[in-house]
């Protein structure tokens, strides 16, 4: 079977700094796969290489058998991407934000209204679609971004830190949507996170990255079992790197449900800085 994502010997440097170091891994169709690691591990760089936002330097990546090096346009059509940065426009309504993406991704004009309805329904925003996005809470912003990424019915949904800076309730609501979409539509999902409990709850398999390279790969249960009785994914990380992820990964005091894009932007910035 053709892998959903096939990464072979991927290496990428910013100047002298090697951000991704000889990464090899494959994600199967229909899997929810987590790239885990602290700030600076190379997760976002990996994602930007596979979604064609960064040009490959060394190594190969194929998405459903299409090379990102030679078939970039085809690869883009297969992908839905929710970046860490905000991708919505506060001066547009929720619905207009999704319509804009539908046009951008060449959803045929005749199908657009139905598709927009469908994805707004999926993320439970039909009731708020006429409000300006600037009035949305942090959790609603994230759900709207999910709707944008889904409107072209991607075979692969890529989420970069989908719940960073959200409070536990909003985080849970995003998790439920992602799990449901994967279940209902058989979509392949690749997400990056440094919330261990997020990976544990959502992912069939995870890859632990540290300083650009792959340190461990497997299902959360197998990795935990290998690290010892009653080990958590935090323990697994410590076991493979000698460092504690918790110091990088806790954002317990962050609160993104304040509403308004400015709050969301500030919270995501803070979350990234705290890592
Ligand atoms: N545009 C850039 N120019 C120079 N260095 C960069 C650039 N982007 C990333 N880096 C460096 O590459 C390394 C990997 O960064 P990357 O963003 O991929 O990590 P990450 O695991 O996604 O972390 P985060 O959770 O902060 O996004 C880091 O050391 C980072 O400082």
C-alpha cells in the first residue's frame, strides 16, 4: 500500500543550524500520527517541508506517492493545513473566511455553498457563521481554522500545534472534532504537539523528535510499556532524551478563551515562547 507520507533521509539546515537531521518515517493512510517534541525539535520545519512551503535540501518526501520535489501542485491539492500562525481574517465573518478558502482551493463554484455548510457543521459553527471572526473565542478560532483546512476535502490533514494556548475545555472540543473527522472520513491526520496527553488521546502512533532527529517511534501504549510499568509519555521522552518535556510543555496558566483575535494571537505567541 502506498504510504500517506513517506519521509526518507530528510535533512534541512538554516545556515549552519541543522533543524531536521536525517529523518526517515512513514505514515499509513487513515492513521492519526503525532510528531512530538519540545520547542526547536524540528517539527514545524518537517511539516513545512512536506507541505511544500520549504524547498527540500536533502532527502525525499512523498505524499500518497507524489513527490513534493517534482509534484508540488498535486501535493498541495491533497493537503489541508492548519498552521501555528493565525490563518483567519477578523474583518470577515466565519462563513466568509471559509468561502475565501474554498475559492483559494478551487472548490467548484456550484459546490461551494454546500461544502462551506458541511465543514461549518462539522466544527459546530453554523450558529455563529454570520458573526465577525474577530468576536470569536480562541476555541472557535481554532475550529474555524479546521473548517478552512477541510473545505477542499483533503486526504491528509496537517495540524501544527492544534490546541496550543487553549484552555482544557476548548482543547477537548478540538480533539473531539479531529477524532470524529478521522473516524467519519478516513482522513490521514498528521499533528505536531508538545502536549503529551493530546498525543496519547488522539494518535495511533507517535514519533518523538529531539534536536532534529527521531528518537522513538511507535504507538503511545507500546512506547509507554517499553519505558516501564505505569510510564507516561513524559517518561518515554525523558527515557529517550535524558530531558524532561514537562518543563517545555506546560501552559497551564494560559487562557485563550478571552475572545478576540488579538487575544488569540498573543496567547499563541506566548505559548510558543514558553514552549
Ligand atoms: N526561519 C528560520 N531561520 C533560522 N532558524 C530557524 C528558522 N525556523 C526554525 N529555525 C530553527 O530550527 C530549529 C527547529 O525549529 P522548528 O520550528 O522546526 O521546531 P519545532 O519543533 O516546530 O518547535 P516549535 O514548537 O517552537 O515550533 C530551531 O532551533 C529553530 O530555532
